[in-house]
């Protein structure tokens, strides 16, 4: 996994020593539900998920350079709604302590640059739930194009069936920005 640096951030592979930082934001009652997952209830749960991140190669830790704290994650995933092998889906989560600071915009732009100009993907999609207006703002600021609402796509951990707001950006569109 390539390390990607920005002005304030280091995007890198997760390490075992990130467990406490990971649990600190994953247990939040605000963070997980915005992305559709249940807040972590104990550190063992976070440890198992962290291990799956470390075993894979599609999720980067977002490390804040100022204090070397892991404050979120960002990934490029296979988009289950597209069969295009040159397409990926952007996914991210950020500690609520950093919401509204431009961190996710910075991290997303860096990862998209990597996706399009190093990995040579043609398209990246991203989705948010209708209530997640913070994510909508990041997505629009990056330059993603709204494709539409996919109704009743995600059964959340609490049994609520949610719509997904769908966006995408092509390599040419990103590089023109």
C-alpha cells in the first residue's frame, strides 16, 4: 500500500498500534451510523475490524501529521453496483472531532489523484445516505456528478432500510478541476 502525503495528513496502512485511536472514533454514536455501521461497543470489536483492514489493501488510515493520531479511514473499494473493472468506489469515515475542518476533502482529493493518475482507474463512485449532509458537501466540493437516488439499497445495522445518493467522477473530469 502506497503512502500518500498531503499538507496536513499521511494516508497509510493501518498498524496494530492504531487500535486505541481507531476505537476512539469507531465507538462514537455519531460516526458509524453516518456510514451505515454500528458503533463499536468494545475494543475487541475494533481489534478484529482493524485486523481486516491490515489484511486487505484498500483502506488507508488517515493520520494527522500534527500529532500522528489516526483520525479516520479512507478507501478505494470495488463498487458492487458496477461491473466495470476500471471503476472503484470511494469510502471514508472521520472522527467527529475533525468534522468541518476540510480534512476529508484533502484526503479524498489525494486519494482520487492516486486512483486516477497512478492506478489508472477510469471512474470513481461515491454514495451517501440522504441525511448525511456533511458527506454530500465533501462530495460536491470535490466535483463528483450526481447520478441519482438508489432507493432502498442499504439495510443498516438497526434494521432501517436506507436510500443511497449516487455520484461519480471520471478521470478526465477530475484532472480538469
